[in-house]
């Protein structure tokens, strides 16, 4: 039997062919007219896992698109690793901006161009073929493997929380590998350590049943003024959130974390420049990068009320609305934060308004994996030994709901191991994946799975 | 020769017939498809004035709909009275709510139902036939009469200011009678003493060229928070306007005025009840009615920014907008107020925003006629003598731009003398006019014009 490394090298052409096939399925989860394509992608994924030598593969129904679950339990003594991914994709529109059709993959200069090349069919496939290489060359896997590949990630995973809850025993494991992301390049390997949670509310303020003529100004209360006064009270002028208890559970940033954050690629400079931002804003006690990855936020995402047309209409608006979301730092609970913000709003609302607050969907726990966690240390060691470079740690200001969900429900940590890079136009026209990373990550996954039995469950 | 009173009584049927004709013209000034109808109404008005015995009648062009001007100068020694009105009407939509077609007048129970019956073709006609009665029975008018009847009142009189400016000499007079309004009923006669001015601004706040993902929250500035902080600074929590110099020119309310206001029909109770207002709002030093007629306001009429759709979109908005109008109390200058509010906005705007302020159309001077002005005292005497009732004084929280315009340009005071009442559904379906007031006001105008030579120019 050959080594998995030779197996991967010998089958490159097949795997690339597989990738082209997988990318040709327009499994756009948000479009009802692509419902059958999403199911075809589920079927393709299930078949491909089976072809890898893992025979227990199930297409499991949810209220929405199905989930592909698969497992190969080598021995109860071995640790179990759950690999998470998704086979659904973002819409390809606007089509006219694509150089090549989004579902007819095009290969050029070591890159494969197609919708979902980077996010994330390449990563699903490379995880499967890494297992295949181990299985076909060793006859067994170094760990028990479970696959959880969903079809609703691009629409916010509405069925996944319930699915995990209902299948806790089936999904039980010692570590989750999320294939949805990247570990940088051979030149600059990276490990992601955290992302933030999310909690959202919609506020409606009402002062009357109908708009009044502004000739009634002087006695008629104005819903917009009422809402503005509520919203202005939520933060001080430097951005500190004024809601009682809001920061209570936020972990203070350790010196080690400060160090990690200070060494992160300062994405914020580029983001600000590209967006034409005038001046950055936020708690002056922290650096902008610290604020964006290790501190929570409260932002008004939208607001409206009264007359918005051309010219003038002298009304006193009787209703006004705002949407608020908070990004949550490690250790915060979205439900608790929602209740605190609600309590604040009800407390400060002026007498002359009725105020109604409802939850917005998309609630998510924050997630932070300690840099000293064995899963991190092991991956770091592999990457540094094989690339000869220092690993950089990254933390994200965004949200990956599945990680907090898995920890809350299964009590398990998640590490991201994938081939995607930030410049590969995920969600945009002309999305691509660098093939060198597609191949490199197959090896990384093999090495990582081989190392894990020695470090997990000790 | 008979007395004008007999003349009016003898011609009631003719005048009612005239009114039906006039009301049958759908002279909707806002609708391009009714352009010819507006011109027909101008022509009808001009013809009717000529038929009254006033031969110098002109249809004068403006950038928009024409103005009907007419004059009869009896003698340079007599005072000159300008009668203001308009022959254009509000749209009749929604048509399905009318019991009878809006441009086919229907008479029932002493009321005539049609669009513009109350606002204000009845008043235009009764002013003309009052002059006719005086002229036909006396052979001359007691004063020099000028008519200024416009066709754009229902769209905010966009051409009138320029027209008056350009025709200052033609329009020169000692008093203006606005026929656009009412003097109550024989049971409760009223005289209107004031209305408020108007000044409007639109504010745009910008923090970047594009919306940012809220994962950038912590450094990306939020245009909505910036705008909210500006707007919240404009008033204190009890509604006092915090703009430096805003109240500088506002006349303090004299004890006599307080008395008049306290005796006014408290329209605000009914308005609040009908609109389902929870609690009234405003400067606690004044009563709600005082605030609404003798104090200025600053109200946000509309505001918008960011995501306003269903559900959640985690953006940090890069732009936000608000429309602001101020109702101005007697003696305030709309241009000065605009400059003060602008200066405040620029001064308090946070560092992280660019702010742009532009003027909104519809600027108007406030107007107040002193209760002791000879035009008021004379009308009051006539009304009290002929009805045996005490006249109530009224002041309005709304705006009638023409009054401030006439005082600014011609230096002349304006008193309202018309048959309209507030419950006659002006601007709404099933508008009507009480015919008893249509006839009564013809007499009141005759009496008033007969009395004026003795009191004006003394």
C-alpha cells in the first residue's frame, strides 16, 4: 500500500474532475426554483462520501433543505472528529459580471473559477478525499469520522440548530473541524481563533394612530423624536454601550490576546480605505482591531419613520422603527443581551410613546478557541513544521453561528481547516479557488487527522 | 334703486346657479391633465367678475397656472381693498368615497356637496357677488377694489411670491381680505388673528462611500448614530429647542393674548382624541394651545437610513437622512431660523461624519394681526351688532403663506373673511359648504366694505 501523499498526488486529475462536477450543480439554497439542484448537490455529496469508502451515509430531512450525515466509527477507543461543511451556494447574480458562466467551471493560471469554488465546495470535497486517501492507503481512519454537511448555510442555517439539538447523540464527538474557511497559505499559514455572536431587535415607537399635521406641533408628540431619544441613550459619544449589565460577561483582553491581536493583519485599514470611511469610531481604551474582534458592539442597522419622498410634507410621524444588532464578544449570551437591551429601551422610553420591541432572527453565540487548546497547538505545530513559517492567529469581527451552536449543544470545540482565502470573491462574481491550496489542504487534513488521536482524549 | 340686501336676496337663485357652474369645473392644479380645466376656472372667474360690473379684468400669466387680476378704482381718495382667493382645487381622489360625483354639485339639507365647495370657490363667488350687489344698487363701490385670485394655492402657491413681487404697484392697497377661510357662524362668530410661518431643511449625514458589514463594528462609524446624535441635540427632553438664538425674535405672550388663547375653542383636545394621541408634549411653561399657536416648533417630519426590509441585514449604514421643519411664531424670520439651525447642526456634528444641509421648499413668514387693529375691531363690531353674539378670536398653528408674503412685499395687513368651516371636509371626500353661510357672508362682505372707508386711512 502506498502512502496517502502518493495517493493524493496520483488522483489529482480525478479530484479536479470531481470538483468540476460538484461546482456545476447550481445549488442556490435561497431560490425555490433551485430546490431540486440543492437536493442534487446533497445526493452528489452523499455519493462522493460513499465512494471515499465510508458506507454509512444518510440524507436526512429537515424543514428546509436536507442534511448529509455520514460516519465511520473505527473503534470506541478512538476520538471522534466531526467535519462540518455545506453544499449550498450563494446566488450567482449579477450574471453579466462573470467572465465565464458561474456553473461552468473555468480553470486558468492555477485557479478554478465558479460559484462556490472558494465558499465552499472545494473545502467539502478536499475533506472527503483526505479521508479517502487515509482509508485507501491505511485500510482504516486514524479517528472516528462523522460528516455534517448542510444545505442552508447561505440562508443562515435556519434548520441546523434544531437538527443538531434533535441529533445530539448521533453527532457526539471530541472535536469539530469546520471546513468553512481557510488557514492562509504555505507562505503565511494562519489559524482563526474567534468570531463574534449576534443578537438583534426591532424597535417600534408609536405616539398616535395616524400622522398629524405639523400645525399641531406644540402638543402632538413626534414618534421620531421619541425613538431618537431612546436610541441616543444606548451609547455614549465615544461608543461605549450604556445598557446596564451589557459588558458584564465580556472577558477582559489578556496581554497574550493583545499580543495576538496586535500581530493580526490589520484588515481594518484596507476595509476603511476601500469603503471611503472618514474616521474610525469606538471605545478609545481599545485599538480599532481589538474593538472589532474582542469587544461587543451595538449598531443601528436601519431606521425609518415619517415622510421620505421628495420635497416637504409637514407631518408629525405617529410611528418610527429601528433595527438594532449587537455583535457579541466571547462569553456573552445573545438571549441575555437581548433582554438587557429591551429592559433599557422600556426604561428610557419617554412618557409620550408606546414602545414595542421584537426579536430579530439570526441570533448566535460568540465563539473563541483558546490559542493553547490542543487542537490549535497541534495544527500550529504541523503547519510550522511543514511550511517553515510562523503561524499567525486571526480573530474575526463577524459571526459563524455553527461554532457557538456546536459548543452550546454538543459541548465541543471547533477549529477551522479549509483552503479558502479572503480575496477569492466569495459571494461575488468571478469567485475562484487557488488549486495549490485545494491540494495542500488535502495533505494538511490527512496530517491533522493522523495527529489527533495522540492529543485528543488524553 | 334697491338696497344691496334686497339685491342679494332677489338673486339667490342666480348665485346658486353660478356656484354650481363654478364647482363643475375640475380645476385640479396638481394634475397636468387638468391644466385646461384650471384655465377654464380662471376664465370663468374673470367673466364672473366682469359680469359683476368690474370691467378691468386681466388673466395674467405666471410660470405655472394664470392669476386673475381685476380692479375698480373709484377714487384716489378712497382706501383700496385687495381680495385674495384661489380658483384651483384639491384632487378628488379617492372617488369611490364620494356619495355624489365631486364635480356634479349636489344640494341637500342646506348644504352644497362638491370638491372646492368649502375650499374655496364658494368664498371666491360670494366676494364677487357682494361687490356686484354694492355696485348694482349704489352705482359705485365704497372702496377701491382689487381682486387677486390665483390658481396654485393647492400646490403651495409656487408662482405667487414672484408675481406679487413683480406687480407691487399694481397690487398696492390698504388692506387685504383673504377669502380663504371662515368667520364661524351666526351663532358663534370668530375672527382669525394669526398663523405660523414655516422653514424646512433636509439633513444628510455620510460616514463612508458604501455600507459596511457590521462585522466591522468597533471601528466603522455609523451614519445613523451620527445623525441621531445631531437630531437629539436639537431639543431638550421637554421639547425646548436648543438651537442658539432660536427664540430670540419670538414675541412673549401678553396677558391679553393669553386670555384670547384660553378662550379659543380647544381644537387640540378633539385632534388628540381623533388621532389616538397618548400624551401631549411640549414646553411645560405654556399650555398646549399656547404652544401650538404662539410658540415655534422644530419637528422631524421624516428620517431614514440603512436597511428597512423584513428581517435582519447586518449593515453599518454609510448615509442617513432627515427632514426637519419649524413652525414659526409671530416675528420670526424663516431665513434666519434656517441659518441658525444649520449652524447648530454643523457645530454639533460628530467628527466621524460629513454633514450636508439643504433648504426645503415652502418657506413662509408667520403672520399675526393685532386684535386691536382697526380691520379687526371693525369686523368684530359688525359681527357683534348683527348677530348679538360675542366674537371669539382664533389663532392657528398652521401656515397661510400668502399673509406673510403680502405683508413682507406690500406692507399690508390681511384679515380673513369667508364662509368656510372646519368640519366641511376640505381636501377630503364629500366636501360641502353650508348655504346659509354662503348667503350670510355676502352680507358681511357688503357691510364690511361699507364700513372700511370710515376706519382705514384715518
